[in-house]
């Protein structure tokens, strides 16, 4: 009797949502093992602490930005301004430091600006009803332009040593960078929220059917606004870490990173149409993305051409999950043609 009760407590909808995620995550786990084998094949240095630390610092800030974007994409929206928010935060750190502000005041100020940038995106999407794709393409260039105004051609690189070591020293007794450690902690928090709280379930509901979510009493606009604000804050924090790692603030910090962030999120199994996705998948996708780039780097692959990894994984992450729907539509189209052909043949006989 007790096993029957335990089975009854599991929602059929939850099971149906979980099964495809597990299949996709299993594929990512297999891909991770394959990348480790590839890395060992191309270089015996792949699993050394030094190379793993390099792998961590190369992906840390990008990985952090994937977490809020995961929530946003699950609700059926997109934020393409993540890297520009990082760049604006980095420029603001340099600007304020060059004007004599103490770092203890700079950091909360930059995070507060992140609240404003995220809220600006969110208000345009939720209150004015504008599409998030168009809005965040616009703010992508807007925030980047503000960074140019703040710094111009200047380069600020005289940050305190106690802060810049955060980006270049590993966590004691590990190969992890501080940015990856922060990512793992945030991934745990985001994962618990997404998979074990009513708020997380509401995100899936919004992405699956927004109108039904509204009728179910979910505050869709407020939820989306909150997600964009969280994205602004988290990306600003990533911008601070990015500045400390490079020990440099320039106007073009983070240019092009938005494609890497989007590629990882979609590779992690988060549907571009909303309603599906998991944090575990995104964490695995971070390793697949960074590991593949690192393995190619060890083969002396042209670093300027590493964008092929981003573009290739982006296409794979969009095409593969939708392959079944493509096949289904092709079959339906073929069936309709056959029916029309049979009908035409029957008409000619009569």
C-alpha cells in the first residue's frame, strides 16, 4: 500500500517533464566523458591542475551568466544584453576607481546599477509588452555605448592587488578559480529554486503556457521583471570578477560573450521556446563547452577560430532537440500530399 501512495504523490506531468531532461543530460554526461578522452588524447596535460585551472578561469564569468539566463529562457524570454551588462559593470568599476572611489563602495554601487539595467529590460518587456529579443538587442548596444562614454579610449589597470588576485589565484588546495567556485554555489542555489520550489514550478508553467499560468494565479509580469533584475545583478557581479581577473577595465570588456552564454544555456537542454530545462544540464553544458574549447586550444588550433565551437554547439542545441518535431512535420506533410494525390486520382476515375 505504501509504494502505491508514494507513486500517487508523483505528478504525471512532473515525470513527463523529467524524462526528456534526463535523456538530454545523459547525452551531455557522455559528451563530457568523450571530451575528457579527447583532451587526454591530444595532450597529457589536459587533466593537470594547471590546465584545469586555466579551463576554469576561461569560462567562470560566462558560466555565472548562464544561470539567470536559464530562468529567463525557461519562461519563453531571452536576454541578449548579458555580456553588455558585464562590460558596463567593468567600465563602471574602472571609472569609479579612477575617480578615487574606494572598492568597498564601488562594488555595491555597480551591483545597484545592475538592478537598474535589469529592471529597464524587464519593464520594457513586461509593462510595454515589447518582445524581449528586440529589447535586449537594443540594450546590448545601449549598455555597450554607455561603457564607451564612461571610459573612452582609457585603460584602467591599477586596481588593488588584494582584489586582482581573486582572478588569477586558485581556491586553496584546489584547481578551481574563485569565479567557478561562485558559479557552483550559485548553481546549487538556482537549482534548488528551480526544481524544488513553487517559484521554480511557476517558471515552467509560464514557459509552457503563459495564458494558462495567468489563469492559475501566477504573477507572470512580476516574475519576469524579477528575473531580468536578477540577470542584471548577476551579470554585473560577473563583470566585477571579469575586471579583477584581467586587472583591466576597458570599454570593450566582454564583447561577444553573449553568444557563448546563449549557446551553453541551449546546449544544456533549455528549450528556446520555453517550458523545459534544468540546472544540471546547464552545468554539464558549461564543462562540454569549456572542455571542447580547451582541448582544441591544446592542439594549437587557431584561437581566433574557436568561435566555431560556439556556433556549432549553438546549432546542435537548437536542431537536435527539435529533430523529432521536424520529422513529424515532414511525415504530416507527406501524408497530406498522399491524401491529396489519392483524392485527385479518385476524382479522375469518376
